[in-house]
């Protein structure tokens, strides 16, 4: 068992971590926008280039970077498992291959889900570049 527990690339929790990060971003983004618009709304004459949009887009870029890093990590893990499976193809360890297949599925699935969560985060953050906040 890996010492990193649920954060290990082959752990099934990787299949939900991406969209958990996305949902936390989504809630923080719109809650932060609502609170900022109530407490210190930027002037509407500034258009989309306000401190609020800048801060929220900065948060968006940080989350996208985190999700892409996690996707890269999962992808590299999946590739390393595939390489190990090719090296061990001559062996007849059926149980080890079955376990490796599940871990490879988790690696591939989590890579795709991290990429989808990163795209959804970026798509949710792009309107901040064109829309005036608090209007």
C-alpha cells in the first residue's frame, strides 16, 4: 500500500478529487463575487477590468494550474503502469495484472476527469474577462 493513502495516483479517490476541487472553486467564486459586490462593489464605469475580476480570475488560473498538474501526475502514473504491464507481459501473474488493470483504469479515468474539471473551471472563469461584475 502506498504511504500517501488517498492522495496516491492509483487510489480510487482520484476519480472524484478533480470535481471536488472544481465545486469548491465554483462555490468560492460565486460566494466571493456576491460578498464583494455587497461590501465593496467596483465602479461600473471600469468595465470588466476591475480588482474583483482580476482576483477571481487569478483564483481561476491557480485552480486550473492545480488541476492540470494533477492530470499530468495521473497521466504519468498511467503511462508507467502500462510500461510495467508491457515489461511483465511474459509472466503469467493474472492477479497482479488484474490489479494493475484497475489501477491503470483509475489513472486514465482520473486524468480525463482532471482535464474536464480544468476545462470547466476555465470556461467558468472566462466570462470575468468580458463582463462587468456586480451589474
